C-alpha cells in the first residue's frame, strides 16, 4: 500500500484528491463565514473540517 504514493500512475489520482480537498475546504470556509462566529471558534472549525474530510 505504501507504493501507491510513489507510483506515477496514481500521482494524477492524488492530485485530483488534493484539488477536491482544497475545493471542499474553500467551500467549508465560506460556509463557516456565514455561521455566527460565536458558535465556532477557529479551532472548532478546523476540527470539523478535518472530521468532514
């Protein structure tokens, strides 16, 4: 399983996963900005983002 990262064929898959992750994080950040900050401090936001992803 460790070879998957080094395998050139899977590198494009990893890139697309990272791009999707960036997109999801960006979307989440925008959603969090709409939520009153009293409900979420920065730490809670990061934990929730990690949990969702």
